[in-house]
C-alpha cells in the first residue's frame, strides 16, 4: 500500500518510508512464521519455520538499528544493517528450495516481496548517504564561522577532530555538547581547587558561589545531552540558553574591574563565547536539518503556533484592506463574505484556555502570581486547550526534576563528606523515581487516561518530600540550595496536579455514551450497539483517545475465533473444493489477526498514523474471504455470516481510529481527513479561497497582479467592484499566508 508521506518528503524522508515499509512487512511475516510453527504437526516443517523465525528476528533487529542510525544521522552505517537484514532473509528462503507445499510457496513469495522492499531501502539509504556532507572539518568550520569568536573556535576544534570523525550536520551536536560539558567540569574543578587553597574569606565565598553556578551549567548540559540522545531536540535550546543565566552570578563576581587572581572571568567568557555559542549554532543547524517544523532564530519550535500567529497577523491586514474597500463599495455581499472569512480560525481556537482561566487554576495553588508567571513563560500557553496547559505544567516539572537530579549526581561525586554523600545518594534515587512517575503521567496524558495522571503526580510529590525531609535542620549552604530547589519543584508539581484535575473534570468518560456515538456512525448501528452492550466492562472509564485499544482487541479476538473455526472445518472436510476455500479463508483471517496485532502495537506506542493502514489491510483480508463465499456460493458452514459479523468489528474499529486521530492529533493544530491522514490547516484556507474566488467568478489561478490595483472609481458598477474586491481579498490571504 502506498505511503501518503511520499507526497512531500526529502531524501531522508524517502529512506525512512522505505525502512518503515520493510520493517512492517518483516514483522508481519515473522508473526506468520511463529503461528505456522505452532500450528504445524510436521516436525521437519516446524524446524524450518523456527529457523526462519530466528532469521526474521535478526533481520528485524538489523532494520531497527538502521532506523536508529537514520534518526541519529549516521547514514553510512545504514548500509551494513540493511545488508545484514537481506542476508537473514536469503538464509530463510534457501530452506524452502525445492519445496512444493502451498505453505512453502506462500512463505517463499513473502520472502521475495520482502527482499524487494529491502532493495528499495538499500537504494534510498545509498542515495541519502551520497547527498549527506560528512566532512566533519568543513561542517565545524562552517559552524565556527557563525560565531563571534570564530578563530578561537576553529583553534579549539582542530585539537578535537577525532571526536567528530564521520559526523554530519545532524549528529555533530552530540560531541559538541560533550565537549562543552567536559570544559565546564574542568573549570568547576579548577574553581573548587582555588576555593580550597584560598585564605581570603571573600574570595572563598566567590569561588564557592561560582563553582555552584558551573554545577548548574553542567546539569543543564546533562539534560541537553539526554534530550539529544533521545531525539527530543526541541528541548535542547532551552537547556543551552539556561547556561548563560546560571553563569551570570559568576560573571558578576569576577566582572570587569574586579580583582580576579584566578582568571575566572577569562575562562567564563571563553566558555560562553566559544563552547556555548558553538553548541547553539550546532543545535540550530540540527533543528533546521532534522525537523520539518518551524523554528525561530533561537531554535525554538513554534510549529503550528507560528502559523496561528501568522494567521492572526493576516487578519489585521485583511481587515484594513476591507475597510478601505468598503469606502467605495457598499455591497452587503462583500461585507458578509468578509465577516465569514474573518470568523474562521484554526479549530483549536474554540477550546483555547484563556488567561482568566489560567489564573483561576493558579488560584488553587499556594502562589497565584508565580504559577501564572511560570505557565506563561512557555510560549505554547498563548494558544492551548486544557490538555495543552496540563502538558506544559508536566513538561516544566519534568525539566526541573531532571536538572536537580543531575545536580545531585554532581554533588555526590564532588563531596568528601560521607554522611552528605549518603543524603545526596538517597535524594538522587527519590528524584529518579519522581522522574519516572512524571514520565508515566505524560504518557497517560497523551493516551487520554487522564484519571491516572493524579496518581503519578501524587507519587512524584511524595518522592520530592522524602528528599526534602533529609535536609531538615541543616545549616550548610549546600543543603539550603537543594532545599530551595526541592520547594520550587514541589510548587511545579502542585501546578501539574491542578491542571490535571481540571482536565479530568472536562473529559467525558462515559464509555457507553462514547460507544453509542461511534456506533451511530456506521450503517449497522443497532447491531453494533447490541455487540458493545455485552462488552461494556472492557471499556470502563474509556475516553475517545483510548477506546480504540479495546476495540482493536475485540476485533483481533474475533478474527482468531473465526480462523480457528475455519482450520477445524478444513481438517474435518472431505471435499477438496471446500478444503481449499477453508484453508484460503483461514489464511486471510490469520493475516487479519496479525494486522490487528500490529495495529495494537502501534496504538500502545502512540504511533497512531500507522493504524489506518493496518485496518485497511485487515479489510482487504476480509474481502479475500468474502470472495471465496460470495452470495452465489454454496456455504454449508455459514462463513458469510461470520464474515458479516467480523465486518461489523472492522467498521466500528474504523470510526474509533478516525475519532482517535481527530481528537489526539489536535496538539499540532492540523486537520485530518477521513482516513486519518494529515493535510494541515492549509486545506481549510484553500477551501475558503476557492469558495471566495468561485463567488467572484474567477478561478484563483487566473487572478493576476492587475487585479490588485487599488483603483475604485466611484462610478463603477457594484458587481465589477465586488468581483475585484473579492479577488483582492483572496490574493491578500494567499500573499500573507504563503509569502514564499
């Protein structure tokens, strides 16, 4: 089946699609081999299936490593994994040489199909490798040329070439972050040495404070590297920007005019002006090359929010032009069209949470002003719904927890006091558990299991309190420093709790209502409702976002029941014609079951965009069995009824998945078609523009520059002025939203 992503991809995207197709096919065949291994009674054949299954398991691992190399930018390594996968498939195929069984032929055909997909993956990977500039020196010199202290930058990286060998624009950022972190550690250790050896109390305090600043900078770089390693690139710029804030105190203590016997000022300025600036440009380049979303000059991902801002700006411009036009044109039709267009905003606007609502939520915390300030510090709050503001509060909590966790680990290594080290160790474990709880809360948010978020947030709060209690009565500045950070994090957790509780109240969790609504959208709605009545316990507390999971499970169970029934009919039948039909149909249902198994894996991993393909494949398999037992065929076992029954599950699944995509993918502000495919809200703008141009009587393509001339003769006819005015409206929209 064709992949809709090919309509707008670069060389990397094409390689990704070919690997995804290969991986999907390999997993299907692997599942089928495992099923055949269990089903066959022929010991020799079972051994072949088992050996082939191992080959496929190894091939799938190779393909998954190839995908990781693609994501990390290590394109040169992909060839090795693709070749390894190809060898495994060939090893399996050789086992079936000379076989005459239909099972053998079936597997051999699937092997050949997969080999063809592997060859496509190889070609796209080779093409990508050729396109990629992997000359590390050229890349780094180019990055250095973009910062003020470029000569020092080039001198620095000359001594570190080995770190960047084979790097490209996508993965060079990793070694750069490592280099910056090591330099920060060296500087911190040097300052700690100065503190230990100084006899001047004033300088000891300055050195102590400065070393703590560098500790925080190291924590930021730790979080940045973890974000980089997990491909969570959009969080890296925030961590890097935070380094400058952390070192501001050190800058003040040893700023211009201050006595600086340890040369701290020079080291700090070099660290910021060379290492940190190099990290910034490397990350900016990474985001430009690796992400398809919009980024500002600082590397921040504004995604659809950027488009929303552009849309609002365009409204102001269009309003002004419409006011100018109405001076000369009294046509009520134009005014109506203008009002209709200006009332259109992206769909997320209707659920947008206002500043007043955010303040109301913050009033439930211990500090309304600080809560509001923290939430508004994230640019996303300018246009979010209740789910979005919950996500922001969880993200803020997660980032803060990771920073403190890194700092605790640094303190463990730096302290010589065994009692203090034990406290830091215990606290570090508390924070590791808290971070896990927060990450589970985020997964529950994404899957729509809002009721469970409260539990994880509460457990995270308990872990932080456990750490806080260990420092009770402490007078050390180290203790006070950590206690303050604990309290800050506890406050963030309280915000996350409030926003999550608010989201839970907003959500309609009446599972029967949801399922009845879904059933009403299919032709056999009464049968659908009768079906789900007997299965309501499986949907307890379900919401639109996660109701699809139990539906997939039900459909898969039904497919397996029908498959097993067909296998029994095949074994018991003495009619060769029916045996062939039952075998063919059981194979269809077996493949349908595997498709649904794959759909469930996609659902569980939140990879929702792949599910419609798997459901379509399931329907194709059902159609195959329908052909065997069409309305004209003799059907003693009533297979047509079973097909009809399974078709009901498939229809319910389709509407559940469609609703899942509509509700769960609203985070990026895009629209999805009925098959779940993302066409972006440009589709809406195009539709409005087409409507307006049709009313004007002129196709968009034929409206030229002359139509835009702002000449409105008082004596001109209303219809002519209306046509020109609408053309101007359409062109204003297109020119504003599509300036390039």
